[in-house]
């Protein structure tokens, strides 16, 4: 059992503090030796400004987007960071107040406007946020900082300049897409999003954006909705954070955390409401799994998979095996929204309070679900899963639904294996062995974990007073055999508040989680959520 690590000094508070951007990259002090094959850029997104005009931003996802870049070249490392010049940021800086409502913070009324002009301003409908603080990924040859709304922001991956605000509604019938797309080896991007604005088809749309075009035209111009999945509750679609994709299938796990459209589509800004106020739990549906084929794109409406209630943000990996689909997930048991525990005030509490708050929260668990592809003419009441290596079950019920029970791959008291990563280019959508995760200790990131999803063995990296971020796997060039799946390194931005250089890029050997090198910088790096490694 993993030992209980404590943080009485509450050093983790530093990762939720505002910082300044840099005017140019600063050098890092390298301890150890950076592998010669590791040259490129680590790009990370996260919140970097947590108050505006003296008013606090309330939620982890409200902080104004900061782009971070560690450049690795010839064994040396530099660090750069710039605020995203989103409309949300620029207008907040100009007016010295929160102008655009964020995930958990309502816009501050314009003191210059009288009550009537404010009233009519709000009835123009809420201005959706473009505070793209969650992830950064490529569409064709372009780099986009993203959140989960319909706005994505094109950025320059070298200078970190903000290039262009793009409204996906111009190209696709969606109200937003997740920050976790899947990308095919040919560069095609797949994503899923709520659709409740257009022709009132209240559902979930899986979208496809083609790769870079030979004629250099905009790939988004050729994007399309591949397949539409129905919402279990028409006027209350579920919150979606990620989805699964195998060679031939999409997997969408519909969780019991719902968006109340009456609230979300009304002029809710007038009431000072936020996105967080539009969520509510469904206490009866449990959790539904939906399947769709990729080519031809088709929703399999006869495959009605059900299981007990959990929150799901991050799929780990999904693959097909002998007529089954194996779905590995980071779950949080229960239907209460986990984001209720991610207000900054909670995360900045003293360690004893942080632990107390986490006791009542949904409990984290890494789980494997197995979906039988053949659900016709099968025996009711019998376990349909015949894979030798898993205890997950699927049982056909008289009402035609298939009840799923998972195999637990990792579980610890308030110890989450989250922000999961795999050797994506080699193993995404395929049978695999290793997942890498950020260990959350009562929601505080304090370790890096490697999980063997076959043996359930774990390896951990942890250092006193260190607060790491999502570990990114980078494969060693030429390691392409199945048994070389973990040949490579893990990169994580770690904050060590008490140290002389309070942040470093940690480079671990992905086989044994031994430290290879670290590149220390004389700057605190606020919490980063997701990112990517850009090969040279
Ligand atoms: C009522 C929820 C609406 C959905 C979009 C509609 O599909 C989520 O909207 C936001 C708005 C602001 C920040 C975020 C963050 O991305 C969350 C954490 N990743 C999500």
C-alpha cells in the first residue's frame, strides 16, 4: 500500500498563485544529462493569473491562460511563458475587471453602464469564454490553445504569440468540443462535443477534421460531423471531457453530470450565474456507454451498456480484442460533480482542511470496462466477457440492456491516478501495457505513477515538497517493437516552492521512473493542466 504522504507546510498553494509572463526565454540549470535524442519543445497550458481588478477568480479553470514552453536543444534547456491574448484576458486587462464570465466566476458588471443598458447587454446572450487554458494541440500544421467552448486560439509555438481566435461554430454544428481530441497517424483529428444550439438536435456530435492540406488550405474548412449520439436526457446533455477511439470504434461514456440547458441557454449572465451553476447530477441514470463505428460512421443504438454512477474526465486507452472493446478509465465514484472540489479556495486550504474536504468527495478509481460487440442472440444473465485476462463482466438483462462491472486496475484512499498518458503514437487504440499518471493526494498533485495495466504493478516518483504536473511520455526514437512500449522518457513540470530555483522540468526514465535529469528555473510555474511535446 502506498505510504500516506503529508504536506503540513501547504507548499502546494504556490501552484495556484498568479505569476508574471516573461519577455524572453530564461536559461535553465541542467542537473544530470539530457538524452542526446531528446530535442524539441514541451508546450503546456494552464491558468497563470488568478485575480483581476482586485477580484479573485474562483475556480481552477478560471485562471487566465498561460502558455509555457521548455526548449530542449543540445543538452541545454530554456523556459518561456506568455499569457494568451484571448478576448477574456485583453478585455480584463483593459477594463481592470472580469469582463467575460469564466467557468466559476461571473463577469463583474460594467460600473459605467446604468441598470438598463446592463439589462439589455445581458439579454444579448452570454459571451462564451475564449480563455483557452486547458490544452494545446495541432490541427494540420497549426497549434491551438483550447478550452472546451466553441473558441480555440491559434498560437505561434515558437514565440508563444496569440495569432487568431477561431469560432468552431463557423465550421461545425457543435457548442464546444473537448480539450482531448484523438489524432490518427495521418494527422486527422477526431473530437466530440455537445450540440444544443443548432437545429435543436440535442445530442453529442463526433467531428472529424482532416490533416494538413496539400494546397495549404484551412483543414477546418473541410471538417464535418461524422456521427451523432443521442442524449440520455434530451434537454440535459452530459458534460463530456474526453472519449475513446479504437481502429474501428468510438466509445462515449455518458456520465450522470448534466448540463441544465434551461440555465445554460437562458440569459444566465443577467443573474450573475456561471458555467458551474449550470451543472446538476442525475441521480437515477447511472453511467451509459455508447458505441459508434468509425467507417462507415454509425451509432450502434442496439448496444445499450449501463453501469453504476461515476464521473469520468480522462479515458486512458481503448482497444479491440477478440470481439470485445476494452475501455480503461480514470473514474470518480458517484454522481456528485468532482469539479465542485476544484474551487481555488478549497485547493489553497491548510493541509488538514484539504484532507477533510476530500473525504466527502467522489473517490477515484482506475477501472477497466469490457464491452461485448456481439449482444444479439446471447444468453440473458450470463457473463458475456470471455477474455482470459480480465475480471470485468457484461451481463444481458431482460430489458435488453447490458450491465457492466469493471475490473479495478488501481485504487487508493483519496489517491487518484489521473491526467493519464500512454505511448500514444505507438499504442493508442491498441492493446497496451503501460499508463503514466499524476498522483493526486486529496486532489493535490504530489507524485508521478507508472501503472502496468496488465499486472497492476505500480512504480512511483515522489520527492518531498514537490508538486509535479501531468507526465508526458516521449518515445525513444527507433523503439517501435511491442516490448519496447515504455522505451523513452517521462517529462513533468515540477514545482518545489522552498528551493532556490523553485521549478524544474523533470526527465524520468519511463522504464523504471529513475531520474535522468532535471532543468531548474528561477521561476515558480503555476499548475499546468495538459500539453504536448513538439518534436524538432
Ligand atoms: C456548461 C458547460 C459547458 C461546457 C462547454 C459546452 O460544451 C464546458 O464549458 C467550459 C467553459 C469554461 C471552461 C471550461 C473548462 O475547459 C473545464 C475544464 N477543462 C469548460
